[in-house]
C-alpha cells in the first residue's frame, strides 16, 4: 500500500491543489490536521482537497474542531474523519486522534489534556497506522528554542501497541523530521506531502 501523508495545510489552496495531483499516485491519503488557521478557512481548504478521490483519512488539528471538520468533509465522499477511533482500508487499520496534546497556551485552540488523550487512545490496536496531529513526547516535537512539546500519552500508546507507522504534524519547526520508537517510524509531515510504502 502506498500512502501519501501531509499535515498543517493552513488554508494553502495552492498546496491543496498539488496534493490533489499527488494523490493519483497513492492508495490512501492521510491528512494529520490543521487544515484551517485559527478556525478560519476550513471549508475552503476541505473543498479544495475534496477533489481527492483516493480513500482519505483525516484528523482535526488544533486549528479546527472535530465537529467542524466532520461537517466540512460531509461533501467529500473519499474522506473519513477520525478522532479517537479507527477505520479499515484494504486490510490496513488506521487509528486517528486529532487536537493539540498536551493543552496549548491558546484560548482558541482545540486541545486535549494528557489524560483525555490517554483515554482516546485506549482503543488503539497493535500494528495499526497511527494518525495524530500532535507528535509523541521527545520525537519530532522540538520547537525553535529547543523545547519538546509532544505528548506523553501518544508516546505511551506507541510504546504499548507498536504501530506500523505514526504520522503527525503540529510542531512546524519539526516538519520533515523522523524518529523511531521501537520499530515504529515517526514522521512529522508538514504540508508538502510525503509518500510511504506499507508492507
């Protein structure tokens, strides 16, 4: 299975059009949150992406809520919105969790605290593809000033279940970075789009 994954589109409609073109070469597309910017422009971003006909899994970032993303994606037949749940595509299980984890300092942000994230990840099965907006603690989560802002709950879930792949975004300064937790590859995606081959 060939996977095209991206995050943090933030209303970039030109990049959305490029992702639509790239999606023709993928079996599954994954969007790891932040389609909007501070809750603005979500409908336009999702409308631009809805030209993707490849099966697509998306999770909310901290710049849009789960409810708003579900509503925006209703007219996108290929898309499945996940937040604390899973879907199966061609035999592969995709488990998604959106939001900023841990809680961010911004009052407008759609966030979960670590205990809420732990509860939402309780159903993560072994060997799934994990799609999270926030990175795991100390992996692909470093800011420009050297702080690590990832989630301990997400890290614990990866350590517990050994996902086949874990993709994230959220920390812009770590776009393009990869890491490993056990045998699980972690990738902070960014908006450019990255291809993965799943065995």
